[in-house]
C-alpha cells in the first residue's frame, strides 16, 4: 500500500482465465462504473531455445501474453467511454532477436499486430490503442518467471547495457512514465504506435 497508495483495489486473478477477468471488471463496474485507462501489462515468459520448446511452454506463454491480453481488452470495452485509452505492454524483442526467447518474442509481436487492428476497430468509439515496448528492465520476474540467479541477472544486465546506446538497462519508473504519457491527453493525437523505451537497443 505504501507504493500504490490507498485509493486502489487489489483483485487477485489470472488473465488467462475468463472467469477471473469477469470478476475483475464486475468489481470495476460496481466501484466506479467506468474505465478511462487500461494498461494491459500482465505477461510472462522463459528462455527456451529452438529444439527445446515444449507444447506446455508454448501454450502457457500464448495463453497469458496473447489470449489473456485479447480478452483483457475485449472485456474492458463495455466500461470504456469515448476519449479513453488502452496501452499494451509489448517488448523490444518483438523486433530484435534474442537467443532462446522466440516464443515470448512471437507473443509480443502478436500484440503489436493486434494494436494496429484495434486502433482501427475502435476509432469510431474514440478509444486510442498504443503499445509501449520496454527494453531490459530488471524486475522480480527475472527470478520468478525466468528463474535466473542473482549472478545470472547481473551478467544479463551487463550484457544488455553493453548493447544499449545509453549504456545501461532501464527502470520500471521509466516505463511507467511512457505509459502515463500514452494514456494521457498529451497523447490525444497518437494511436496505433509502438513506443520503444529501450535505451536505443532495438533502434540501431
């Protein structure tokens, strides 16, 4: 609560589960009646090189990152008025190949494609759709999802920093600021884009 403040409601759920999404939006409708900004952020992945990809790995990644995002957005629409905004969390790996990350990268590329279509689908409703594409942002998921040790994380950070023109990895706060911009009135004439916040890594 110290980080998110008191004007917030936590709802535990799995975005790949339709019933959990229904419960989420039912709570939103009861408490506030509308949804002006949707940040479709939930996702996950793990390293699996070609030759070691399993059906379980593929299905889990696409169930969360693709199916989960599709229905997170679709089920939110009845609550979203004209002038609202959708921001989808993509990734720079959708355009830049990283070893053993193909399934995750493909799932993020799918989200970029959806954003193009949805920005047209929703134009008559006045709802903007954009994608933020982070670079290397070290979060607790590097341990919980990717299964990396502290030493591996440090090595990964150093490698990523060496590839970035800015010479470092990013922070969650830098991504949050980009999302806040895309969701705000300052971006009122922006829709259908993918904004890379990656220290330049995928741009060179």
